[in-house]
């Protein structure tokens, strides 16, 4: 075999090896990106769940506060009526 053919074959083999390695690296990088995206999606779902629980807790607190306000207003009205009755006596 001539020297130029041998060199050409060596360069072709090296280029093919690099292409295969680059393909593996690309596949590995793609898999890493896919894994990162899946983790981000799971984190987002967990954050959404936590936000929904916080919203439910806030809504319950608001209902409790409104009930307490209603009770306070009713108590004040009852106290006002008692005071007025005592003043008439």
C-alpha cells in the first residue's frame, strides 16, 4: 500500500472515531439536558402543589377572620343594646 493511501486511511479512521465520540457526547449531553428538564418539571410540580396548599390555607384563614369579624360585630351590637338598656333604667 502506498504511503498516501495509508495516511488517508489513518486520517479517515481518526475522523470516524472522532465522529463516533462526538455522537456519543451529543447523546450524553442530550440525556443530561433531558434529565435536567425532568427534574425541573418535578420541582415545578412540587412548587405548584405547595402554592396550592398555601392558597388553601390563606383562604381558610380569610374565612376564619371574616367569621371572627362577624362575631365581633354581633358582640358589639349586643353590648350596645345592653348599655342602652342600662342607660334607660
